[in-house]
């Protein structure tokens, strides 16, 4: 079995905030790392989503051409993702030649199969701006929930998909002018209504999907699925290969999911071995395809993109499992770039190393409902779990061992672990933790990992080698030998979540590649790091966060 893992594409305009990270890219990375640690064949794909009106608007504001702006921002985002340890096999761009070709190819197939239709429609036109105003060039009040700043493509508040003409009191984003007219223009529509039966059967066949995903998808179908306009009056995007459609491009939400496939083609093209990218996207049982996304992206991945695949008539791979997330909020409100409210990925890395954030965000994953970020809960999690639990166990063990037995692992006098309570609890905990990650239950996984870490500190406190060293040095030596092997197990288990710190532990214990394998037989695992091996005592793995730091950051990131 091969595993194809994709994260929702981060939009090109600016570094993403922690909510974006928590809702797609980070859990996808943890899952991909976990699969690799268990010896699975994994392809982890992501890309920047570079088309659409926000890119045009942001480029204009920056005084750059759209292509230059996107090139610059892609580099910035790729660098930040790398610093966070996101282990993409390829981080592509939806403006690539591969995506242009594949998007146009699928559009031709849809038209050939009767799922594209040209329609005349009335669209908002701004006389002041001298142009039609597609989707995000229009802002107004949502007709469904009354949110005052709904965009012309989707309301951020209630997540309903909109057309610009649906908005109440719309105005131009470019000029702010409310003087808008409805004028006739031609566009292509994807006839989703013809695919309702296939979509419903496909969605209902996935009984293992999270309720959040299935409920959103079926709600769209139950409310009556409308045909979707998939072209826009823009210059930046994938050109529509059709006569009399000059000056029009495909809607960003049509070509963006296709970039998952196109980015795989980009990945293959950059390999001298000429990898066969299509083998990952054929409709076959030997590839399991898993998508990660926040709830506002679910409709496009359960309705829009599958409509494209099904309507093409070609045997492309449909997703096997969708891990949908709710939102991570910031003090019960949304992260906001314009209001400078909340923490963004580049800012976070200036405050603390990536693993502090990775651990907290996975521990607080918004799976069953929205999760709220506060600096106090962040500090409490870091201090209790990372500094006092895992970090403390590693440092207290290795420092004491070095001071009493020197810089090498002592000999194990007893051929087996005599602490049955530890052995039983550890075996059960590793099994539970592994199962939670297999099922993509991230909060449950972290809860189990936290308990596994606590076993080590409880074991040391119970066996008290600092006392035994005076009366029974061999017993104390065995306890420390076991503790060192626990450290190896703990670091291997934690590596998908906190890879940078785990790597420090691997280096400190001078582990070989075979010793990084996922723990299976716990009794054997507790003797893997053998005696006589030299080791290093690392600096403290985590620093506690002070109340003064919390107060400072609360003020600094409160927003305007």
C-alpha cells in the first residue's frame, strides 16, 4: 500500500497564521512522518494556491506584477514551512505549466462529456473601475447570516458559498464604489447537478469519514446542488481554451484542487529518474489517498473537485479519507492579518523553536469543535508536557547517569526488565498511541503520548536510583539502563510531532538508523540501546515559559 497525503493549499498572499497551520499542513505532516516511521511508502504533496483575485489585489498593493509577487511569496512560504519542519516531498505552485495543461485538459474532457455549458449571465460591473468584478473584488453583507464583510465567493462567517450578486449592499474592493451595475457576460458552468446521484453514493460509501466532513457534504446536496460558474473575467490564472473567451480564466477553486495532481507531476519532472506520477493518481486499490483541510474547504473537496474527476470520465483517483478540522480561534475571535491579531508562522518562530508550536497545536487540534488559543494555555501545555515531563525525564536521567557512571551506557546486570508494571503500561500505551495516529485522532494521540512520558518519571521516582546508588549500584545501573532505553522509545514516538527535539535526542544517544524504527515488541525495545555506548548530555530540551513572557505576548499580539 502506498500513501498519498495532501494538505489544503495555503493561499499565496502572505505567511499563514497558526490556525492555517493547525487546520491542514501540520496534522498532514505528522501523519506523513508517522507513516514513514513505520516503513510506509509515502508521497506528501502541497503547493501555494496562486490564482484568483486576492493575488491580483495583493500584487497591486505591493507594486509588483502578479507573477513576480507570487514567485516571491512562494519562496517565503516554502522557507517558513521548512523551518516548521513540514516534510513535503514537493511544495509546488498552482501557476505551474503542469497545472495549466492539466486544468485545460480536464475542462476539455468535461465539455466533451456534457458537463460544461456556456451561459450568459448578469455580473456586477464597476463603471468607476471600468471592469467586471468577480468574486473577491466585491464585498458586502451576507444574505444568509448578515455578516457585514462577506466576500463575493464565500462568507467567512457562515461558510456559505456565494456569488457577488447575492451580497446585500455590495461595493468594489478596488475603489470602494457602491455604484455597481449588472451587465451581461459569458461564462462556463460545471453541471454539478447532473452528478448529484454519483456524489451522494460516493460520500455515503465512506462511513469512516469524520461526521464534520460528511455532514457538510450532504448538507450541500440536500439543499439542492447548483451548477457552478468556473470562469472569471481576470487576466491572472489558467486561460480558458475556448473561442471568444479571451480575457477569461478558470475560477481559482476549479484549478486549485487540480494542483494536487499537477504538483505530483512537478515532483516527478524534477527527478532524473523520471518518476511515473500518474501511478499515484490512477484509480487503484494500492494507493490510499488522505486529504487534510479546515471545514471551510470541505465543500470544494467533497463536491467541486470530485465533480471534476467524475465528470472527466477518466480513471483518476478519488480521495479515500478526508480529515476535516474546525477552526483554531484566537481568544474566541478569528486570526486577522489586517488587524494584526493573533500569531503568524514567521512571528511564532521568532519567539520559540518550531517544536513548541507543533506540539501545542497538535495537542489542541480542533477536531470535535473549534479550539481557542490563549497564551496561558499555550504556556501551561509547554511547561507541563514538554519542559517538566519529557524534557525533565531526558535531562535528569542522562545528567545523573553521566555523573555516576561516566559518559557510557552501563552494563545491564539482569537479562530482562524486572519492572512488570512499567512493561505492561508501556506496551499498552504504545499500542493505543499507534492506533490513534493510524486513525488520525491527534488529540487522543497526544494525550496517550503524555501518559507514556509520565511513565518514565514515575518509574524513576519509584525506583529512586539516586538512593540505590549508595546501597546497590547494580540495581541503580539497571534502572538507568532502562531509563535510557525509555528515552529512545519516547523520542521515536514523539518524532512525528516534535521532530527537531527528537533528532537532538537521537544524536545525544548516537542512535543508528535501525534504532529509529517504530517500537513494536516493548520487552525487546527496552534493551535496544546496549551497554558500553558513549552518549552526550544535551542542553535542556525545552525552556519553561514565564508569566512575564505570557503578559508581554498577550499585549504584543492583541491586535488593533
